[in-house]
């Protein structure tokens, strides 16, 4: 009875959204739109770095900054997966009305974020040169790449903690506050980039420093909200610790997502290392494409996050048909929006790449990659949408296995094969739509044939 009363009180808390009652479509749209805009501003972190660096510091510096994305994702992806697991656990208990378990989950995942952020800082700063050599980074680019990475990883704690805080708030149905905080930090990032590079004429380290300061600002805002007295789920510093049983549950749902993210990151690092072997123009083009594709991916991410939260809350409340409705809606929405974005990118690829670098070789390679992959974004969206459904249902092991086998093993095997046979950079680009297609077929079969709605009960 107490849990039910607490849950009723929780529903009235500002910005916290119970997704177990009301129109599922409007609820998911209301959740996804702030996530979409917050992702837009988050993408501005790296895009602002790339655009300003390319304009003021040249192609070498642009290659150093834009080639960082795959390695940074590899380094933080496991911890982001654990944050997803924490979000699933919080959403599940929130849907079930268990306030005590929600509080334990929040404090445990925050403790995990602090420890993992400190570890990532040490590993990133020390091992940066080793990683860049392994990735076959062009010697001309190496000094600036090392400089950028090391300064960036000095802010790894802020990077991890923002993702943890965002997962906590999203799990409670609050996707608006992360948007507000990201708007502020993104504007701050652009202002600092221009100040350090355009005005003070500093190097790529300044772009990394601007990003670190901006991310730290967003974490301060997130924690200030979570620590505020009067909230139902107020965070207390003395309670931030590892609750053994809760940590085990978070890892149970988060570890597969962490591994999934890591293997995708590892495969992308292999791709990046092959791209790097073609020189700095190829590096700049591939990195620029990654920035643009990051925006194309935003509709997918937005509906995936809405789907995972919606499904977790409703399965926690044992509303199975409602969970199915939400899953179908998120899949359709993500696929349609992603394909529309892909068509736009296909048509205007040259202009979009040219915003970052006017070098003809960079633009030509950027267009080549866009024309290879952009029209297949519906496959990318479908695979990630079903993976989000699985995570929300407590079945994170399924997307982990599919991503490990297809997006890692098959993708790497394909790249090694075509590089030994042809050595043509265009064939590397095809690794993405091919593996998206294979995974989409497997996901479709699983989604239609499995009893995913009872994932939590079977645990």
C-alpha cells in the first residue's frame, strides 16, 4: 500500500512522467521530442569543434578532431551501456510503484558513474598514444590527435556522469530537463570554441577543453536538480554507494548493452584504422561524414530512448498490450524519420561536407560515402529500434549477441576480405549497409516470433 501511495505522489512531481496511463502515442512523442532536441544540441559539441577547427586550424587539425569519434565512443560505450541498464531498472520499479527500489537504483548507478569516470580518465590520458598508433593514424596528424584526446579524456568523469544523470531523469519520464541543460552547455561550448581558437588562436587542445568545460557545466546542472530537496527521488550524497543486490541487477541488464556498445565501437575503430591508412584526406572525409550521420541518427535515438522507458514502465506495471503498441509506434516513427533524413543527406551531401572542409578530395570522398550508405538508414533505424525494445523488456542479451556477431565479426571479416582483394576505400563504406541489412532480418524474426513482453518475469 505504501508503494502505491508513493507512486501516486511521484506522478505529481514536476517533469516526472508516468507512462503507464494516457495516450501512448502522445506520451512517446512528448518524451521523444525533448530527447531529439537535446541530442541535436549534444551533437553540436563535436560538430562545433570540427567546424571551427576546420575553418581556423586547417585539414590536419580537422582530421585529428574528427577521427576521435570512434575511439571516444569505444572508450565510453561500455559505461553508457551500464547507464542504460540502470535506466531500465529505474523505469521498471517506477512503473511498479516501488519507491525504495527506485532510490537504491539511482544512488547505485551514480556511484558506478563516479568510479568508472575516474578510471576512464586515467586510462584515456595514459593510453592515448598507444591507441592512435594502433589505429594507423597519419604521422602528420598524430601530434594534434594526441593533444586533443588527452585533453578530452581529462573530462571523462563529466562525460560519464552526464550520461548517467540523463539516464536517471529519462527513466523517470523526464526528458525535458536534460534538454534545457544541454542547450546551455552547447551554447557555452560554441562560445568557448570561438573564444579559444578564433580569438586567442590556440590549438586543438582548446577545442577539447571547451567541450570538457561545457560537459562539466551540464553535470553541475543535472546534479543540482537531483540533489534538490522536495523531489520524490531526491539524491543524497551520503546515500551514493553500491547497493550489492541493486548493482547486480543493474549490471544484469546493463552489461549486455555495454558489451553491445563496445563491440560496435571496436568494429568502428577497425574501420577507422583502415580509413586512416588512406591518409589525412580520407580521415577528414570519414570523420566529417560521422558528424553529419550523427544528426541523421538523432530521430532513431530519440524514439529508442522513448521506447525503452515506455516499455520498461509498462512491463513493470504488467500492461503488455500497451507495451506492444508503444513498440510498434517507435519502430515506425524511427524508420520513417531516418529514411527521410537519409534521402536529404543523399541529395545535399556535397554541400553538407563542404561546411566542414572545402578541400576537393575531402568533399569527393564524403559524397562517395554518403551515396553509399544514406539510402539504407531505414535498416539502421530498424535494427536499433528492435534493440531498444529488447532492452526495455529486460532482454538486452539478444541485441548484444546480434551486434557482436553481425556488426562486429561479420563487419570486420568483410572489411579484411575486401581490403585484401581490392584495397578500394569505397568497399569499406559498404560494410555498413550490408551489416545493417543482415541484422535487420534477424531482428525482424526475433520480434515476430519471441515472447519478449514477459522478459522480466522469466528472469
